[in-house]
């Protein structure tokens, strides 16, 4: 489990990074594969990415359902 700004994330959750500096990074959906003590591994479209907990927070991780609700 990972908590960022009062929001809980678990392995298997689908998330987005709305504060990514890249447009494709903001639109892409990621699945949390593993949450370690200092690193989070996510995957999208067959690629894996490793982020520190601080990076995940800085990228503004949100659940996909929440992201879709704000798009409407």
C-alpha cells in the first residue's frame, strides 16, 4: 500500500500521472505492479517504469476513475 495526499494506492490499481511533463504521460494509464519500500513499479502498453515514492507524488498520481470523472 502507498498513500499520497490521503489517497491510498494498492498493487493492481490503475492510475494516471496528470502532472507528467509529457502529454502522452498525462494521458497514459498505468497499472501498479509492485510497491516496494522505496520504489513503485508500474506498467503500461507492455513497458515497465520504476519510480520513487517522491516521483509518484510529484507526478500527481490519481486513480483512473478519478481522472475520468474530472474529464467530464
